[in-house]
C-alpha cells in the first residue's frame, strides 16, 4: 500500500514546504504528496503541480492580527525552550494561524475517504533526514503512530500532533471524522487538535491500536541521529536547522 504525506501551509512557509518535499523524496522516492496551499499565488501552486504533487488550493480571509493568547500549558512549553523575549512573540496567535494549523485534518479525512493509501500528516516545518520505511511497517499493525504518554487522568496524552502515521481503514475514518468535527467546532482554540485527539480516543479507545513513535521521528532537539527534525517554536531560527533545511531547498 502506498503512503501519502499531507500538510497545510500558507505562503510564508513556502521555503519549508520546499524542504519538506525535497527531503522526503530524496530518501523515500515512492511517497506521494497532497499539499493544501492557503492564499498562495499561482506560481507557487504551479511549482508543485508541475512536479506531480496534488495541491488543494485554499483561500482564507480570517484575521491575521495576533489577538488570541495561548493557554498556560503552551506558554510553559514555550518558556522551557526559549527566552522570555523569544517566547513573548509566540504567546499570541491569530485566527488565520489557527486555520492554517488545523485545516490539515480535513486533508486527512479526504484522503481516508477517497484513496486506499495510508496517510502521514506532518507540520510544514518538518525535515525528513532518512528512509522512514520502518514507520510504514508499524502502520500495517497499528491504527495510529504518534508520540504519546500514559496518563492517570485520561489514559493517554498525545505529546505531539505534528507527525502522525495513519492506517487507511474504516476505524480511522470514524476516528478522524470525530477529530475533524471537534477541530472545526473549536477552530480558534490553539490546542484544539490536542483536545480533539484526546476526545476521539476517549470515544474509540477500545478500537484503536496506538504505536508510540520514537522521538527520532519528531525531534525538535535536532539530534544528529534523528530521522525527522521539527522546526517547532524557535528551533527553526537556529543555525543547525537552517543549515539542514538549506540542503534540501530547490536550487
């Protein structure tokens, strides 16, 4: 069964999308891409369609002013990884940013309902640094491959929603429709993806087989041995991340 990588991003992430596509295909040439490009010019869309990438051309007119504030847990995480000055600019977010972040789950549902392929949904600032075929094997025997931890409060807490392997099956079609409904209803809550996953799992936990991904598949510490680097928070501003990204940009 083939694997489709899907992502959503606006024009400000053009360079990151370029790095994601090129790095992934360098080591995993058989993978396909479905990219939702939001408010992007025709030239950007054409760049990918000319390469055989399926593009969902999307338009969003939501407010770009950062008038919403992240919750306490998100702010705490920011402060752990950045200085106060760096974190301050990332504590606020806009409705437009929320849409660009959460609409990728519409991609997932569409692919599960219209293709036979397994799905890998990722953040736009992901860099794939090697062959990730071992993940495909895990997706054959598990419904969802994601970073998670055990929780006394709710059984499972999902630690990172930016890299998720999804087996194409009826169970996942039900699961991800629940996720999408929750996210759509709570579009302007920055953490609605986290809450949506928890809500869907609480409903379907007896039917869902999870696989706990190693940090090497979503590493924002930029370990040299990791297969996948993430540019979350201020990581994308670091020299190491920028140097790695530069390796995969279209010349």
